[in-house]
C-alpha cells in the first residue's frame, strides 16, 4: 500500500521529466495529473474538462481553443504536426528531453518523435499490431496453447452462411483484423447478416469464431523487465445497442461486479495473463496491455482480444487504484519506458492488485448513421442520482455517496457515428448479475442517453 504523498515523492525521484500526453480528448489523459511533477496534456477537443484543468492550474494545450490552425485529422499524429503544438512542447520542456505518452502507437508518431528528439513512452506500432490484430493474435494463442473460441480465417469471397452455421449453430462472430469499440466485430445470425457484411466489405480476410455464451471480462496488466503484473479483472459492459451501435460494442466497465468466481476460474485468468504477458515480454513488449475474456457457464476462460497499448479503462482504473492506495499500473508503465531504476516487489504488488474496487463507468456513443449536433442542457460535473448539479469535477475520485460524474461534450458540438458524446461514472457497481443495468440508475442514464436532434 502506498499513500499519495509517497507516490508524489516517487514520481519526483524517477519521473521529474517533461511528460506530454497527446490525445483527442483530455479526459483520456487523466489519472496521474496530481502525481507527476511535469505533466502536460495536449488534446483536440474543447471540453469542460479542459476548462476545469486549466482553472486548477494544470498544463493543457487544446487545439480547438489555443490555435487557429486547421487540424487535418483528430489524432495524436495530427496534433503533433501543428506548429503551435511543437512550440508548446519546446516551451514546456525548456531544453529537456520531451517524453510523449500516447493512446495508440503509429508509424507517423514514431517518425515525428525520431525527427524531433522526443522520447516515446510506448511500444512500436508493429509490436502493437502483432497482438491487436485479431487474425494474428489468434495464431499466437494457438502457439501458446491458450483456449480461444473455435475459429477459422477465410477470404470474404469464400464465406458461406450454410457451411459456417452448420459448424457453429445459427450464429457466430465475424471479425476484421482491427477496429475500435466493436466496429470490427459482427454477430452473424442469418444469411442476410452475412450478405450485408459482404456487400459492405467485399474483400480481405476475416476471422470467424464460434459464439461463446458467458460473462464478458476484461483486465489491465503491465509487462515489466522483471515480470508481469495483473490488475483485478472487471466486467465489460457489452451489447447494449442504446449506447453503442454494434452488437458486440463495449459500453463501459463495472469494477464492482459480483463475479463470485471460484479458485479454478481465478487460476485460469492468472495463467492466461501471465502466459501471454511473458510471451509479449520475450518479444520486446513493455508496459500496459488489456485482455478481453469470456468466462463460460462451464467454468472455462476464453481469450478474445489483446489490446496491446493503453486502454480506455485506464483513467478510471488509475483513479480507483489511487483510492485503494495501490501503486498504479500507469505509473509503472511510465517508469518502465522512462528507464527508471525503480524495482518494485512484484509478489507484494500482485497481492495488493487483487482488491475489488467500488466504481463503474458507462460510455454513451452516437448510435445513428449520421453525425449529430448535440443540443443538451448538461455540463460536465458531479450530480446526485436525480441529476441535480452538485459541483464541477472531472474524475471518479471526486464522487460522494449517491452521486455520479457526468462527462459530456459541450453544447452544439457535432459527434460522428459511434463516437462518444458522454460517459457517466458511479461510485458503485451499475450492472446486475444478468447483465442489465440496475433499475435505480436507469432514470439518470435515460435522461442523458437520448438521440440528439440534427
């Protein structure tokens, strides 16, 4: 266990370097803003979170408000190409080596870092894609002897519903190599579903998998030079079409979900995490990765995906770790890439990481096929469960009992299909054992989750 003051001292000793987290949305960069001595956020979107952070003295550059330059793409590489961002980094670094933290690696980001002398706190894009590519990762699981759903990889032109459904009953999962928030996965229930996919994606190869009924589980882990640490697993909120337009799209996480898994399942989860993490370490991977799993009714753990990078759950997960006085995985990620000589006691840390948290988040996305302009009365901040305003705020650690945090885009903003327009964070669990949201929270969720007018 570690106190916040001890973490601040640790960061001052090993991470007293200029760190820039480059992200589309500033809320993605939350977690250690109180801990790191030289922390800066570079983002695209003008949000209430940006306003609050600047108000409270944090260093934030927002492309939509701090420069008139046109941003070609809403991405980290697009941000880094702006002259104003380069000047911001040079000014804040003050002659010291800038350290860049990013959500997802790309060759373009690596090229910019090499040319400008930035230290990239991430793995290479090729290493990331070797695990995040759903087709390639399946081959890795086969090599390691780790259970995954029965599958085949086929050219789209050879897909035949009758043959596939004969193997795996009437429904199965179809996946492209890469995507986000469910955009690369389809639940195929009929010949018409498959025909619609083939019309949309007539070429390429895809992964076809048997549908496994079970509990969706996800976890965060971290590969260090000295070993692999696994955070406590939690519930992956999936398949709610009112929040995500895709059948298998993720909608958030419940860290307090009552799994009640026995020792056998716990052992399987630990085994697959350690086996995959050790193989990644051998391949040169370091830092955070996230595993998506399904635990079936017959107590079998199936590995579904590997998000070999910083993942969307990390900001809330980090805040919950701080509340529990844990050494955050995100801080270990930074220490690893910064080359710090810090050597944690892995066995002791792993024991502390098994703690169950109280908290959850629900992510709301534009579920239509068109960009929508949001006309809504809400602002980001802390509310009671009746949606009465309490105070401004930007993270789950600011919540009291019977409160929620609403993080929502500003009024009149356009939001593209399947992009997030709000997330709601709670100090308790929000999912029942059957996967439905708890009835007591539905009025607040329904008030925020609506189809905005165009």
